C-alpha cells in the first residue's frame, strides 16, 4: 500500500470520530460557538504540528500563488464548516456526514474541469454509488 493511502485511511477514521464527538459537544450551545471552540483547538494543534515537522527553510518556498490558493481553500473550508455545524446541530450525524461526503462528487468534477484529471469508469461508478447512497439516506418518505 502506498503511503498516501494509509494517510487517507487515518484521515477517514478521524473524520468519522469528528462528527460524533462534535455533535456531543454541541449540546446546549450553538453550532457557531461550537465551531469557534473547535477551530481554536484545530489551529493550536496544526501550528504545533507544523512547528515540529516543517523545516524553517521551507517557508521561503511560499509564494503568492501558494498563498492565494491555500487562502481560498481556507475560506471554502471555513464556509463548509460553518454550514456543517449548523446542519449537525439539528440533524442526524449519519445524514449530515453522508451529505457532506457528497463533496467527493463535487471534487471529482472540479478536478476534471480545473486540473484535467480523468474521470474513469471506476470513478464515475463511485460517484453514482455515492449519489445513490446520498439519496437513500437523506430522502425521508412523507409521513
């Protein structure tokens, strides 16, 4: 197994914990306050991680293009988190988390349009399965 696959699996496992733990932490407070508190912890952890693992000389490699795209990514992450927490506050973790993972379909389409990545039959089938799963879990029959 390639190293990046292992990293992705660890990410998946922790992301699964994140939603459930966050829902537990939102009891009695707003999604916005919960997100703000979580973000402080994320910031401290990531800065500490970078202080240990990023060599100082690497900072010189940052240029305006890196800052622009990483900044744009930060803004889209923040918007995603704000609405994720608003949904998580009132919705079921299973449904909110699955709808959020529909971002895979958006990422595939954007990677195809902007990065010229190929959409193979395997990836297309995966998108269809995720879309179908999204519909099955999120669709509530009229009562």
